[in-house]
C-alpha cells in the first residue's frame, strides 16, 4: 500500500501539502491518455503546486487498440514535481497471471480485451487462431518486452491520500484496509457499490463503468468507459477541494467536497 497519513477535518481532505490527480481506466486508449495528460499539465500550470501525485487506478490495458503504447508512455513518464503511482487493475492481474503460465484465464482474456492487447504488440489474429492456451502463453511471453513486465510488477493495490483511498475496484465493507484481499481490491463490485456505510474515508475507484462520474458520500467512481465512450476522466483533490478534468471537450464544473 502506498500512502500518506490520514487526516480528518471539516469534510474529506487530501494529504496536507499535496495535490492528487486520479485517472480512470484507460484500457488501451493512448490517444485519450495524451489528451488528458496535456489537460492535467495545463491545470498544474494554471494553479501551481510543488507536490503532486498522479494516480492511475488500473486497467491501463486491453479492449482499446493501444495497450502496448499506453504501457510504454507511462513507463517512461517523467515530470518535475509529479510522482506517478500505478495501481494494479484486474486486467493487469490477468496478463501477469498469463505471463506466469496460468492457462486457465487465456480464453476469457482474449474475449475481454486480450486480443486487442496482443494486436497492439503486433500479433495478428491469424497467428493465434487455433492455438492452444499454452501456445498463446508462449506468444505473449515472446511479444511483451521484459521492461513492460517489470513495470507492471511494480504496481501497488491501494494508495491512501488523507481522507481518500484510491483503489482499482473497491473494498470489502466492514474490513480494515490492511486486511482487504487483493481479489476484492481488483475485482469487487456489488457488495461495495451498493454499500452506503461510512468507511472512514472516501474510496476513489475505477473498474465499474458509469456514464458520468459516480459520486456518492462514501465513494467516487471515475471509470467513464474511455475505450468505448471516448471520455477519460481524472479527479483532482487538494485540501478540501476536488474537481474534474476529462477528454469530453465539455465544460465541466468542479464537484465540491461532500460534507
């Protein structure tokens, strides 16, 4: 777990002295990533701050056409004053399991975005048609550079930021943060999404698509379905303020911190 000491004042607040931008699920849309990064950098110029976290909540890959390019762009991302933090989504988990030799997830991976991921690494459909799961694993191991694998292996499961917790999917209600299972942090939906209890922090998450940012008193969902909607969203948090930046081209009013 990556994080800063919790704090509590009037309404939820970020870590003292820092700003954070949390970026939703990219899913292989390097074009939208570049667009959003440009907007975040412009926001930093308009309202400068010395210490910034740029948190990617996972699912960088699959579904969209440019998984390899997204990984390479973020692996090499550098900007003075900005510390990137990468959370492991369920799609990264599955790719790492395949690279480790897990043949049980190959078929479902190919159906839910893995094919597009392989194509971004130059693999044609003809090359994998009729191949066994073990043969597909060998192809994946051949085409995914070791630098990309090493980068994915550095990802963490959560990031505490003052009164906020950034995760990929959510948390299991009623369980302490340090006791949460990796499976829940990367895959959970219903038990978390429909829970209205106060977790002691606001959970910022991706994983579950909504047409607009899904803001509730105890959680904020920022997966706006970039790979199919063309809208990649970031939530900015500084002190008790928070605001939205996205690639829609629409004017977006900031969302105030909830009481």
